[in-house]
C-alpha cells in the first residue's frame, strides 16, 4: 500500500509543487497542524491551508478532531528514497 500511495502521489501531484511537498512531509513526519507544516517546510501558511484542503479532498490526507492533518499512510524515508530513485532510473 505504501508504494501505491506514493505512485499515486507522483502521478497526480507534481513533485515540485507545494501539494507534493506537504504530502511527503506529513507522510514522513506524522500528523501536525497547518502552522507546524508551514514552519517546518518554509511554505507560507497562506499556501499550506488551501493545499491541505486539496489533499484532503483528493484522499491523500485526513483531518483529525484537533485540527491537525495526517497522511493516509506513513512512509519510511528509505522506502520513499528508493522508490524515487528507481523511478528516476526508469526515465
């Protein structure tokens, strides 16, 4: 399942966009508030909030009762890196 959500993210979200960066950050770091995401990623809060709504609507993240967001699947860093590297090799 981890690979399929990563494949889906790579297909649907451009890796250079805030959407992908926020999804990947939550996948690796776990649940956090929009302000924590903005602080840790350097993406402005005005960009983080709409991106989270889009990710929520598209099924990449969930929102918790406390207002924090979490990726639908935690991904180990080594899995993400090896998967991305394999995709790069394929061209």
